[in-house]
C-alpha cells in the first residue's frame, strides 16, 4: 500500500511538472508573420485608437519590398533607420504609443510581417 501511494504521488508530481512545460510551446508555434499581420490591425499598440492599417491600408502593395529598403534614410525622422526603428517610430509618433523593446515578440513579428510583403 505504501509503495502504491509513493508511485501514485510520484506520478502526480511528474504529471504536474510536465503540464506547464507544454503550455509555452503553443505560443512560439504561432507564425510570426501571422502575428505581425494581426498586430498591424491592433489598436493596442498605440493610444489614438488607430492601427498601422489606418495609415497603411494596403501594405501588400504600399509596403512591398520594404524589408530590403531599410536601413535607409527615413524622411519623417530625418535620419537613417533600420526597419525596427521605423516600426517603433510609427508606434511612438503617429500612434502615440510606447516603443517596443529590442527583443519584443511583437516587434519581431511586425518586422517579419513587413519583410514578407
Ligand atoms: C497616423 C498615420 C500612421 C500610422 C498609424 C502608422 N504609420 Fe507608418 N508611416 C506613416 C507615414 C506618414 C509614413 C511615411 C510615408 C510613407 O512612407 O508612407 C510612414 C512610413 C512607414 C514605413 C516606411 C514605409 C516605406 O516605404 O519606407 C513603415 C515600415 C511603417 N510606416 C510602418 C508602420 C507600422 C508597423 C505601423 C503600426 C505600428 C505604422 N506604420 C503606423 C504614417 C503612419
């Protein structure tokens, strides 16, 4: 009986220990391009109620090749910028939001989406 309880307890502990390991797998499995496309239409990046799509309604055509264009001189900021910096510029200035940190999943996803166009 005691052995049975020990085995049962071990199985329970192992079962519980494994559960959280599986959960985070679901999130990186999401395609960054798909996530970026969703964020492009997400007003939570800013505080004006607008989204990237408000000002860039047809990114498939207007942003086509933008991944190869940058780093380049970005007129609005009057300086040379990487694509990530341009994305953050548009979040901070027109969208009046908070720039995303360098490794942020959302910044990488927006960049991946724009590069796919
Ligand atoms: C209120 C309007 C506005 C919003 C909202 C906005 N942008 Fe922009 N964006 C501009 C303007 C104006 C330019 C400079 C002119 C142009 O290239 O279209 C620009 C330029 C860009 C460029 C460079 C395009 C090129 O061809 O060089 C990228 C990339 C970009 N925006 C991404 C974004 C992303 C990503 C978002 C959302 C996080 C966003 N923008 C939100 C107005 C906006």
